[in-house]
C-alpha cells in the first residue's frame, strides 16, 4: 500500500517537472527576444553616433539587467515547481 | 524504478535539516553538490571543515530567533570586515596627499565612478549626501558576490534572506530620502500621482504596491542572478560524473571555467545594477532644480 502511494506521488510529481521544463523554455524565449531587440537597437545607435557609444552601452546593461530580473522571477517559480 | 533523491523543501530554505537524504543507488550524491548552494552550519576550509557551534535561541517579543552564525552569515561578516579594512586603509592614504597612489588610487576609481556615473546623473547635487550609502551598497554586494567565486567560498547574496535584508535597507533609504527632500505631506501627496481626484482610489493602491515591488524586484534580481549562476556551475560540474571517464572530464571543466568568467562579469554587473537602481529610485523622490520634479 505504501509502495502504491509512493508510486502515485512520484507519478504526480512528473507533471511538476514537465511544467518547470516548459516554463523555463518559454521564459528563456521571452528574455532572449527582449534582450536581442535591446542589443540590436544599441548596436544601431552606436553605429550611427559612435561618440554616445559609452552612454548607450551603460543604458543597455541596465535595461538588460532589468529584463533578466523579470526572467529570474519566472525561473524561481519554475524551480519551485520542480522541487515540489 | 528510477531513484530520485528526496528534494529539499524549498530552494529558499536558509538552513536545511542536518540529516541530508542520500539517494540510495545513485553514482554520485546529488544533494552533496546542492549543499554548496544552501546555507549550512559547517565552514569548509582547505584541509577540513569546522562545525560552527550554534547560539541558543533568543526570545524577542514572542518570537524565537536563532542568531547563530551559519556559512552565509560568516561570509556576510567577512565581507563587512574586508570592506571596512579596504575603506579605512584607502581613506588614510588619501589623507596624506591629494593625489592618491597605489591602493587608494584603485578605491578612488570606484568612488569617482559611483559619484559621477551613478549618483550625479540620477540624484543631482542634492543627492551627493547619499554617495556613501550607494558606495557602500555597491562595494558590499560586490565583495559578497566575489567571495562566492573563491575556492571554499560561498556567496551570501545567493541566500534570499541576505538579498531581502539588502532590499529592505534600500527600501527604507528610498523612503527616507524622499521624505527628507520633499517633506512628509508632499511625499504622501506623491502617492496620488497627479491624477484627478476621482482616480485616487485606483491610483493610491497601485502606487503603494509600486514601492514594494521595486524593492522586491531588487531582492529577487540579485538572489536569482547569484544563485542561478552557481546552479549552472554545479550542473555543469555534474557532467563530469555523467561522463564516467577521465578523458571526457576536460570538456565540462572548460565549460565551468567559461561560466566562472561569466559569473565574474555578472558579479560586477549585479552589484552595479543594485546600486544604480537604488540611486534611480531615490532620485525619483528628490525634486530636481533644473526642470521640476521627476514625475511618474
């Protein structure tokens, strides 16, 4: 009986792993898309006006860190799902 | 039937139970690798480990608080001591001559960077009084992050309680700077956001929630970046055991070296972003002289 409960519990946990995996994939999709757009805009701006390249780079890093912050929210939730 | 080791209760647990569940027939102990991420009561040094004796719990206002030193608390204190020694020795050198040399020169690079690139653009001249706070935030988080990359080190910022404490301090300072600069009534009026009076029931809860989400984001960003980096390093190290051969081992080790270099960059960037965002949020509350108050 205990073995059956254990198997059922582990079977129920599989969905948590699946959800965490799919969630992490979608999270990375969003983050990479956002940061990619950001980086392309920064490259274009640096190409047009090389003298502001320093300021553009600083703002790019700040914006990238903010986007990554949101990413990590979602990633932490995925980890919680995987560990439940 | 696949044997999975019993997962810990939560990644956010600061002190796990002392008995670690061991996988029954795994080739390597997954939990032993995870122990590098969690807080623990033993300090490891080259040649052995030291079980830190716990303090007895203290009763404050009905709560039982355990103030004993754990691994992350030890690194918190170590970073504080290192920062104090660094700052005091650099300031002593600067007192001797206006032009700094040597170590004081290096520290002056950081100080000037924080003052000119972080504090002045965001807070203006009224914010120069907060330069020591932003500088301390930056250097303290930087030292804690870097200590995590040392051998036998652990990053205290990989513990959500530590980052929550840092975010709490930043939150308090943001409100205090706003109240100091605008006055308490004007600070409260700020929550209405300048909209018409019939929108206030919607606006005020959103604004109040906003100040908490900013601090919460600071906490989560630093925690997830630091612990996420270490998780990646440990996961790649696990590949060494998967390969089961010494000829495959250099490949994961090279990956780990690359990820460690990335983590070095991330340590600097996250310390800078924390300090910069704190300065930005403080600057939002300080009225600027040139072009009126920064709105919402």
